C-alpha cells in the first residue's frame, strides 16, 4: 500500500486499505459501504499532484481509479471524446493523433497524470495562454456521490444553461465533492505547424517585461514559459546531453511557441517575435529551433525542471502563484527582493504567458531554521501575490499545502459558503477529508 501513500509533494500518509475498481457500479458499491461505516475515502489518479490533494490524511480507504482507463469513444464528427478517469493524458493524445485531433490541456506531467486528476485540479498546462484550461474542454461528467448515488451532469451539447452548472462546480473541486467516473471532452483540430523560439536574458525583470511586450505587440503565442538561472543550471546538471542548448550564465530563459495551420502566418508571427527580441534590453541570445527534434528538446528542458530541482536532494516548498499578466514583472521583482539575504535557495519557473509562476523554495532536510525561513518566505510571497490582484494557486490546487493560507485570499463569508457546498454533497465529511479548508473541524 506504500505505493499509494504519496504524491509529487513527497508528503506521506498511509491508507488502511486500497481498492482499484473497474467500473462505475463498483465505485458506487464501495462508496455505499464506506458511507454506511463512516470510512474516509480518498480518490486518487496518477499521484502527480503538487498540493497533497490525493493523500489519505486520515488513513481510511484509497480509491485508486487507475484501472478505469478506457477511452470509451472518439466521436470524430462532433470532435468529442468520452474517457474514464484513469486514462493517462499522453495516451489520449497519442490515440487522437490518427484522427488529426488533440485535447489542448497538456500538463507537464502528461506521461503520468490522469484525466480524472486533471479534472479534479482543473489542470492548467503550457498552452493554457492560448487554449485555456481543463474546465474549458469538459462538457459532461458522470460521478458518484459520497453516499454511492450516481449522477450525470452536463452532456454532449455545446450549450446548456439548464439549472446550475454542476460540471463547472465539480471541476477543480479536488475530489472533495464526488468521484468522477466518466468524462466527456471537446477536442480541437491539431495545428499543422508549430515553431519554438528560445530566448536568454541577463535580467529576470527584463524577461518578465518581454513576456508582457509579446502580447502588447499583437502576438498570441500558444505557450510562453519562463525559467530562472537556478532552474537552467539544475536542468543542465540533470540532462547533460542537452547542455549545448542551455546557457548557464543567463539570468532567465524564455520559451515561446506559436502554432497554426498556415505557414505564411506562422512565419510572420515568428519574425515579429524575433524582431521584438532584437530591440529589447537584456537579451543575450534569441533563436528559433532548427527543426521539430530540437524543438522537442527545448520543451523537454522546461518539462524536466521540477524533477531536476528535486534531484538536488533538498526538501522544498512550492508556491503555485498566479497574477494578471501585466503584473508579472512586478511579481518577479518582488520575489527577488524577498529572497535577498535568505539562506534558503529559490528557483522560479512556470507559465509566464498566463502569469502563473512556480516558486520552489529549497532548504536542507532537518535544518529547522531553514524550514522556518522557508515557511516565512512562502507566506510573504503569497501575501505579495494577493496584493497584486493574484491568487494563491493557479493550477496545483489548495490540497493540504496551501489551505492554511486560504484566509489571505478569501473572506470568512466566502470560505463558509464553500463549506456549505461541501456539506450539501458530503454531510459526513468523508470524501477526501482535511483538504482545501483552513480548519475541517467545524
């Protein structure tokens, strides 16, 4: 059972039992029994989450949905797909390729994350800046309530305003309201052309300014990603074969992807981006990927950032903060100010195109003074983010790692309203307990 006691946070809680159902009916039966015996139930997918949202804090029963991994139907005519929650994101994309379709939500953990987990966290991803997040592509859900009742919300129609939008409510609810057992998603035609640009700068603030300028100049990239010097060097150490593509001395790296179906239009946008770089302060180097293989290598550098940082062997806290894009330069500079004179090390990377940064604070395991400093820095970053009109978490969810900071963003009235929604679905508080709310004892 130890396989199911942790996620990407590396925090551990041991369950008392793990069940892996194969069908909605089995999930329903399990939930009815657990409800009658007051057993806590924690749904799990690929366990790639970074907020502890799928950890069995109270022990009890882990309900792993990994065996419910069928792609039930690919409806090419309506550009929709029906899947079970255990389908791996990368496997879905591979199945859609032969139909020239794709599912835009594509997390960095795509080779391990499941569609059910992505729905639970309303996962964002590298291409959210152009295409949106998971909620924008889910049309309908089948789910099992804590008492075992099966519900179907939404459906296959593009429009639906019949009553409250329960689909939107369940998406991003972090598995605290119901167990999703079937997902209906809309798809898009796969873009025929993609171009990737890599840009190195000698100043973090200038890098954030450049991101804002991309959009101000009338561009709409499909992805704009950001890495600081510590992130660059961690990946260079972790993936030495890609070292020739990285400049260790740079303060920041920006990856820009543009996509579409008309080569002339994509070439024109690429030229605009390169021209903007030529006249921008702080640029060390800017160039387009030579071919698809090199573009994939560049994106691997970004995808492997967190694993590379973890390989350093230190414990870490991570803030998944998000601000309005025009505030990005101010957030980056504010983080720089906050870490001056600190003992702990900080790496900043993430989805700069939508203002979502992952601030990873590393500290020595067992060093309590560094741990205290890390928590103080985390709180400071959260407070500055809220002051800029931002939010505590852009895509990782609240889970257990950010719940103690909820009162920074939300009022008591707003938190109480969410608790009442939770009670309406789960009056016994048995489904994924001790998540989201600062105190679950009321």
